C-alpha cells in the first residue's frame, strides 16, 4: 500500500439473503445502510469485499443480483467499475443429501466462474479452510501476516 492508510467500512449482517442487499426505491434495506456508510466515507472507496450467499444459493440469478449491487455502488461513487472480491461460500456441512450437495456445488462453481462474467471480480476459494462449527470459518483458517 506504500504507506497509504486503508480501512474497511463494515456493513455485514449475518445470515442475510441477497434480496436485502438489492437497491430499491424505498431505501430501507441493508444496501441503503451500506450506501450511507460509503457516503460518510466521502464516497471514496476502492473496492468491495463480499461474503454472502449461504442464505440463498440460487446459482442461476446470483450473478445478475451481484451486478445490480455493484452497478449501484459504482453509480454512487462515480466510477465505471470497482474491484469486487468475494469469499466463496463454504462447503455444505449441514444437509448432506445428494440434492443439497449438488445445489451447493453448482453455487460454488458459479461463484468461481463469476470472474469470467463480471469484470474486476475475484473469488477467494474456501475449500481447504477449517470451520469452527458447521458454517463459519475458524480463526485458525485465516492466519495473520507477521508484524
């Protein structure tokens, strides 16, 4: 970063479906709350870190929904594109049925391929990371760099 300060604008809401993040005319959802935080930062953001998807793995419409969210953020901060880094949804450890496992596999594969659909998109794989329960990454799976 060449000594340039960086920060995160936390807007996380655990377990939230993507529909609550889609911009709407009522301005009464999680997207609106994040947009207010971006505005308070002077609309000076350089990228989005995204960890969402476990609540609604609809692999057929998810990329379009993400594109809608990104476009609205870009419109707000007056840029054409913004880097978008998403954490791939975790492996299925709750419902081990064949149908559910196939659905999750499709969703995770779609996330992996979003870089070919949406410009400036990267996906961080989670296949080899440890879980502390059946859903959440353990702190051991996210080692910090040495000081």
